[in-house]
C-alpha cells in the first residue's frame, strides 16, 4: 500500500520536483547548522512587495531590519550600519 502511494506521489512530476527540492533545502540547512564556522555569519533578505526586509547574524549578534527598504543594496547598507553601531 505504501509503495503504491509513493509511486503515485512521485509519478506527478511537479510534486516530485517540489518534494526533492524541499529535501535538498533541508539537507543544506542541516549541513550549515552543523558547521560552527558557517554559523558565525548568516543572513536572509526578502521582498514583501512594499520593500526589502532582512536579518543578519554577525559575531554572535542578531540584527533585524523590519523597515521596508527601496532595494536590496539599501537593506544591506542598513544592516551594515546596525552592525557598526556601538551597543548601549
């Protein structure tokens, strides 16, 4: 019964491609998270339609910019400025 279900799911090409892409994504995240050197610096950026937002981890500190920026370069500069500021 399980073999039949797996064959039916993987028979549909778009679903098979999506499942394999998701598995590859999670494998790469696991590899990064298990590598201490990779975990020293991380970042993510995305466009929500009204502007770019993002977060970064540098030197053990977490920086998050929820203010919509015009483009990705502005976001990167904003995160870099946050990193350069002294803590209170």
